[in-house]
C-alpha cells in the first residue's frame, strides 16, 4: 500500500478537461504527499470544481490522468472509489432522512457488514457530537451539524483520501471552527490525506500544509502558506497571495450554476 | 477516544458471491423507502386518480356497452387497465427525483461510492415497485367495493404482484433515462406530460386491441404497457381471456426492463456532468 508517510497519495499527471473550446483544467500536474492537507484556492471559474469532479471520478478527463492511492483514475475508477471520500460543496446529506439513516445508507453502499456498521455509525455520531440528534430528520439540523454529518459519512469507510469542496461555505464562525477541529482530528486519527477547495483564506491558513492557487485552469502558484506569503511580501496575508496570483479581486467567468449553488448552500446553512 | 487505533480494514469478506451487490442495490431502495415512511402523503394523493377513473369514467362506460370486452363487464375490463395506469403515472415521473437529488448533491455522493452503477438503477426501480404495490392494494380495495369480479387466489395474486412490480420497474427506469437526457426539472415535466398520454392511449388499458385502427395496433404491440395490462387482466379478473398469452406478456416485459436497465446504467453518471 502506498499511503505510508512520505509517498504521494495523489499524483495528477497532465490532467485536462475541455468543454468545447473552453479549457477548464489545462494539463495540471502536481502531487500530494500522504497525510498532507492540500488547499486549492482560486476565483470562481478557475477550474477547481472541475478538477475535484475528475479526481472523484464524477467527470472523465479529456486528457491525462491521476493516480489516487495507487490506482489510475481512468483505468480503474471503481478501485479509486473504494479509497476516497467526498464532501461536496452542496449540503448533500439527505434532509428527508435522519442522521443515523444517512450514515446507515452510506455504510451499506460501501459494503460494510452489519456488526462493523453499527459500531462505526455509533462512533461517528459520537465523534461528530451528533449522538443526541441521530434520530432526528437532517432537515432540522443546523448548517454546522449537517457539515459534520457529511464529514462523518465520507469517513465511515476510512478513505485514504478525502476530497472536500468548500467545507465551511456559509457557516458562522463557531460552526466553522468546530468543523475545522473535526477535520484536524480526523487527520490525526487516521492519517487521511485531504484535498480541499476553499475561498476562505483563514481556512486555508488554518488547515493546509500546502496551498495551490488555481487560475484559468492552471496552477499559478503552489507552496506552504508561509512560503507563499513570504513570496508576495513581508506581512502579506493569503488574501494578498490570492490577489497577487489571480490578478484580480473581482472574479470573472464561472458558471452561473456554480454561483447559484454556493448561494443556495449558504442559504440552507444560514 | 473511540476512533483511535482502528485497523484500516476496508476489504470485507462477502458472505456469498453477489452479497455486496445485493446489499448496495437494497441500500439505494431503502433510502427511498425510509423517506416514504417519514412522509407517506404522496401515497394518499396518488389514490385520487384511480378513484376518478373507476367511479366516473368506468361507471359511465359500463352503461354504454359499446366496447367489446369479451364477455365481461366494462368495469371488470377496465379495472386492470386503471391499475396499470396508476402504476404508469406514478413511475413515469419518478425520474424527477433524480434531478432534484442531483441539484442537492445526493446523487454525487452515491456516484463516488464503490456501488456499481447498475445497483443505483436497480435500487431505484425497486423503490418504485414498493410505491406501486401500495397502489395495487388500494385499487383492489376499490375494485372490491365496486363489485368487480376479482380472482382471489394465491397464484393469481402473486402473478399480479409480479406484473405490477415489473411494470413499475420498466416505467421508472424509463423515467430515469429521460431524466439523464433532459437534465432539468422544467424540461422533464414537459416531456413527462407528453409521454404519459400516448403510452396510455396506445395500449389496451381502456379498450381492446381489436377496436384499434391497424396502425395503432402496431404501436400498441410495441408498448410494454399493453403486455402489462394483458397480464393484469388475465390474472386479476374472473373470466377474462388473454390476448398475447401470459408467457409472452412477461417475456416482453422482462426484455424491455433489461434493455432499459442497460441504457440507464450507461447514462446515469452523465446526470452530474
């Protein structure tokens, strides 16, 4: 197994996605070491969501490939799926089911046998401080609780790699911090490698070992948050780094659907 | 800390070959059935349509005696057709839930799991059959109250259950395919409306094939609903005769279902792209 510390658990090789003439992700090549938390920053339309969709096997690449936990994304998507977890930008926990039921269905989809299932679900609810509301419908949860449930759901099968698309979008500061705390703890407990996209520079600073700034389908910069800040200038923040590498404060492009989705998520958690 | 020091055991041994496939298929169905249990209102609203057809349309046409029904009353003739209709109308709009769940991000979560795509399609077909079986119980009760001559024998009832399940699976899977092709709720609603009526009227649900012009008879024989109605009529009503034969009725339905599952499995992942 190549998820021991020091090896690369994500290796992206010239990964490309075109939509007609538009190149959303343009020959990206980078790697993420086992156990690291990798943050992807970039304005709307930079290609972050397309990249995550490809890495989670939701979207086939036009060109190139990636190896996730040792498996080739294009040749063996079914093996990659066993090794990954995914928390989407939307609030994807099913509001019409209880927290317990959401976890139960996930456990079954991952082929978990009954005894293992009940043990892990009980632990997950306790770990995410949701044990007292496990029997309630998720639509009655707060935004922070839903996010914690989703992270629990994505971790039930103990993936080697966890993909998170804007995990704290729309959350209030205390809910956000509680989500961050859980993410850090998961990393400590299981050594999970995390690749996350974010618009929140504080989040990137808090959680990520490496940050990449994506702009127009390519990586404009990639380094530790401290090194990136130093590169831009003394006393710079990640906001400055973002602006420096993307060249604009006002985002251009981006699908209407992406923007709408972020707003809907924000409304639902708010 | 309860989570600590747990082995990274991900490869669970299957108790028998195919156990995982079955578990995953049933998990997809279970999610939907649990939702139905939390909020069963939909089951009751669906009961309105068969009541209207049997009580109003059926009662009126029962008096005309203009339709050759092969020695049984018109109400007896149309009751299986109305059961098939309520299965069809329930299942044909089922695909819209896929679009809705795609917009919420739920479908994406299913698609990143290792569950084979065909389990996602079959699981949805199963949950659709559960709804249709509830309809079946209701149509039977209604038919009993209307003194329709029902065959109350275990083998015949088992056959009706099977026919309802296959019919529901066929049209819900067809609906899934439409959802994957049109991708938006608005377009789906438009197309759903356009599809339902031709499927219903180009079948033997409320009049026999013999009454149709020859071109319509050809269309009707390619319509899986005709085979479903024929099977239901044979198995449900005392003294009715089959047009195609029960064997052919089920064979045609199974073939239609297999083809639709193959197509839906191929198209399902495209709903998120």
